[in-house]
């Protein structure tokens, strides 16, 4: 079962990267480094998948997901690097504050004493 899910995810990633690359090469969309942008998103996704939903994965997934979106916007010319970096710093702070919520569980590897 795990192998089926892994091959499906890998196949979908390859289709997304190849499709974005082709559309960019043909001039239908702005040329974007899809491998980089999707790689950022995958890191965030894997944080949740591998450790479950907790305070750490919430921050990591949120940060890398936003970084992926902002990377695409910057590469498409919608946003400048001078805006992207401060937005990421602000988002990191907001995610850390939001992670303090009692509704988000502590990671399993942290034991409250």
C-alpha cells in the first residue's frame, strides 16, 4: 500500500514539474524554476506526513508552503525579492506565535515535565 502511494506522489510531482516546465518553455506561463518551487512545497508537505500535525510541523509546513508560493510569484515578476524576504520573516514570526496555541499539539518527541 505504501509503495502505491509513493509511486503516485512521485508520478504527480513529475507531471507537475514537467507540465510547468513545458508551459514555461512554450511561453504560456512565465518561466519558473518548478523543481525549486515544488521542492519547497514538498519539504513542507513531508513535515506533516512524516511527523504528523504538531507545533513544529505546523511552522515548517506553513513556512515552506508560503516560500514555495512566493518563489513562483517572484520568478513570474509579480513580487520582488525585497518584498519576498520580509514577508517570509513576518510569516515565520506569525507561525511561531500561532503554534503557541493549545489547539496545536506538542511533537511526540517533546515530553512536558
